[in-house]
C-alpha cells in the first residue's frame, strides 16, 4: 500500500510541476520560413495573394482532398475569406481572411479555427525582389495558446512542426511557379 501511495504522490507531484512550469512558458508561438523563387516579384505576389491558389501549395489544404471550401468576397483583396470544413482532425473547420495587402510586398491573414479547437491566429506572406527574375517569399505564422495548452504545444514541438509545414508549402509553391 505504501508503494502505491508513493507512486500516486510522485505522479501528482509531476503533474503539479508541469502545471506550475506552464505558468512560465511563453503563450505565444511563431514559425517563419523562406524560399527564393525564380520568377519576378509581380508574378509571385499575384499568385500567392489569391486564396484559392493555396489549394495548390498549402500542406493543410492538401491533407484532405474532400475538404469542403467556400470563398466570400473578391479573392486577392482585403476582406476576402476562404472557409474550410473537413472531417480530418488535422484540417478541421475554420476560415482565413485577408486583412491587409501591400501590393507586391505583403499579405496579412487572420485565421479563425473552429474545430477541432477554437483559436484566432495571424499569418503573413511577404515577397521581396532578389533580382529582376527572383523573388524571396517568406511565410509566417503567429499564434497564442492559453494555459495549460501552452505546455502541451511546447511538448508537441508546435513551432518546429509549423516550420516544417510552412517550408513544405513553400517548396510546393516553388515547384508550381517554376514549372
């Protein structure tokens, strides 16, 4: 009986330490990746600003080919919204809205996730000419996770996972644009 009680106290102690440490772990997380595409900035920006084009290069939009998608507003303009609804838990249900555009330089998005969890996060894409026929594309994501989920996401390696998914999307984009 003493052994079981000791094991129980040890488990409770570990849980308490984890929950206390979560109080000190960052609640914000971010990931950013970049790639150079051998096309002029105007061509690259014209392609990436269209929400529908993300179906062709975004890892998340390719996870479930049966995802139901709808589009509201004028694609490629501030206020345009792309919604998705999937039974795949890695995709879930949510929407993405273009909230700001600086032509040939930057697009800012607000991502609203409804399922499998609720969250509102920000994403962006920037384009910068490297030469007349080369463009550096940066894709970034900024999120926030409340206590104690901040600990879970840290243990899952959320920033690293997001970074890998963004890089895969950028690699897909490069292949599409350069073919």
